[in-house]
C-alpha cells in the first residue's frame, strides 16, 4: 500500500494526529523502516492532508473532498479560499472535476474543447496556492503561454505569475506560478523552494507522451493535473509516459453533457462529398490495391494484427526499431513500403482538387460571419484562400511558414472582424489561441478523432445570441475518408446523438442546397 494511503487510513480511524503518532501508526500498519522525513514530505505534498497547530508541532487531519480542492470550512465570510473559488464562478462540471481531481491530487481531466478546462486548472492553482504551494503550467506554444499568463493575471490577480521560455527565465522562487513551454522546462530544471509543495499543470497533455516533451514532466511536483480534449495517442506514450506520471482519467466531460448543459453552442454537421478526377482515381486505386496486398502479406505471412489501426501502429514500431538499429531486412522494407503507400493513398484523397469547389460553394454564405477553413497542406490553404478572396471574402492563411508576428496579426484581424475567413493547415488544430468562430470547413478530413474534436471545438464556444455552430466536413467520395466507407467512424459516433442534425451533400449537385443549409434559407437534402 502507498505511504499516502497508510496515512489516510490512520487519520480516518483516529482523527487529528501529531506527526510522531502518525509515524508510529504507519510503522505498525506495515510501513516498517519508513522515516519521519518521508512521512512529513507526503503530508506536505498531498492535498488530502491539512495541518493545524504550530509550524514546529503540527497536528494533521484528513480533509473532506471539498477541502482537498482548497476551501476551508473555517474561512471567514467574504474571504479565504472558499470565497475566492466562489468568485471564479465555476460551472457545475468544473466544480465536479476539481473535486474528483483533488481526491488524489493527480489525474487527467478530458473535456470538450471550448468548455473551460483552463478555468478549471486556474481554480486548482488558486486552491493549492492558498496552502502555500507553487504551480508550474506547461503549454505547447508561445501563443498559449500569452493566453495563460493573461487569463491567470485576471483570474488570480493576487498571485505573482511569471514565464519560462520565449525570452523569459522566471522561476518558482520569485513567482508563485510560472507558465513554461515544454522545451524550456526540460532544458532548465524548475526547482521548488525548500519545504514547498508543487502543482504541475499540463495543457494539451496528450502531447507529453513523446519523449522530448515528456522530459518536461518533473518529478518534484507531487500534485499533477493533465488537461486534454482527447486523451489518446497513436503510440505507447499514454501507457509508458503519461499514466505513470499523471495517473488515471479522473473526469470526462463529453459532447453529450456539454450540449445538454449549454456549455457549448448547439451545432449541425454537413458531410460533403466531392469526386476524384480521373487521374486522382487511378492514383488512389493503385495505392489502395498495393496497401491491401501488403496488408495481406503482413497479417497472413508475418502474423501482425488484422485491425488496420493496430496494424499501422505495429508497422510503425517495426520501422522505428529498424531505423534505430540501422537494419533494413525484408520485414522492415515491407513495413516501410506499407506506411508509404498508406500515406500516398491518404494524400490523394486529402488534396483532391474538387475540395476547393467546397470553398466556392459555401462562399456566399460566409459573408458577415467568422469562419475557419482547415486544409491538409500550406499549398492547399493558399489555393483555398484565393478561391474565397475571388468570391469577395476577406480571407488570409495562417501556417507554420509564416513569421510568428504575421500569424498573430492575422488572428488579431480575425478577432476584430477585419477578416471573414482564416485558412490553415494543422497549425490551428491545437496550441494556438484561436478567436471564436461560427463555421468550420474541413477540407483535409482523413485524420484522427482527436483532430476532428479539436476542429469542431473551434466553433463550439457559446454565442451571445445563442446561434448555432456549423461544421462542413468534406470528403472524397469512394475513399477511406468517406463516411459511407467508415471514414470518421469514431468522431461521428461521438457527435451523432448530440448534433441537431448530420446531413449529407454531394457536389456539384447540392451546391445551392448546401449554401441554403448554411445560411438557413433552404432545407437540407
């Protein structure tokens, strides 16, 4: 049994106890050889335990669930942690998630994009800071660092908030909260002042399963909170890195409850099919035939998993191991070709020329509303922006090849209403503070459930007038991204029951009908 659990059992049975009494009970319960120093360290770091008495002779008690989250029943009226958390006006789900996380002081909270994960984390920071703890917040990009610092200073104005990364080198000796990029936090050890407990918050936590990012998950922080919209990866990072550090998912807030609570805008989805050209169809079919042939060889001849997703992960593992070892045997070559052909097949569908016709079809309905268009490549983004501009819309691209200042300027123009549309490849999926929009058009549709959840989340923030959000999901007909062939099965399973409608359109036949569906002037097909 863990030392913290032995301590919790002792306090449950005996109430308030001095440290020396806890040492005796823990040793009698099987914790032979456990030092007083180790027990004091756990008592100070675990939010389940609260100290009374003097600093030199504390008496320890077990907090209730609400107290673990920070508030004290002894707070004076109008002051203390309870009043400060009340002032943050947490939504019911945020309060539930905070209580669920606080029971262990670590865990993962998975919640739909746009529902307020950041606010939840700030409440956790508020609660532990009131008990003398310091907090390190890891964010994937400098854009999110700016957002977190800005919102923290508004939500917890009495706490000193600093930065690590992006030209800043603040630490937890001078600051109570430091917002850091993972690269900076991995390169520069973030130490805690002696005798101080620490909370580590990881935003977009699924990213930290990669070895380079996982190096930022510092062991000195006993309190740990992971935030994500989709707690999944395509490798073993969840099992090997994230679960050992953060523990289990302690709270999930999915589309079903978020829609019912009014935490996100009501939404509709248009599944919009486009044809492949003759040349694209020939290229797709050739790649598809080779993928199927290699699939049979890998499954039948080499005993690899039959399920396509499991097979893809296994094949990627073989290739990675061969690359590390510098080997290139028959199995590695087959696996390497399989990955190449799957990618080749995906690219043909994702960049189908007719997908730009979706931009032309929806352009008349985009005037006067803020819209996002997601593409597969920078070239496709530039082509889509030109189509929209030709239709009279103010459209700009945002992508990784632009200077950071240029990206920020364009997003600021979009926020202020000076742009109708922002077009981007994967750079806007996560890690960027994207202004709220009404409509998302996804041209590059053959990706993961996580990517689709993120993209839908970009338009789900509640609108002041209660209006709906819309998602146009383009796909190449007769390919693996076609919902009729199982494309986006996991994502559509999540949203079908809660979307107001999921309609099907095919271009060019349904171009006028799609426009009418978007602007509310016509029926769906």
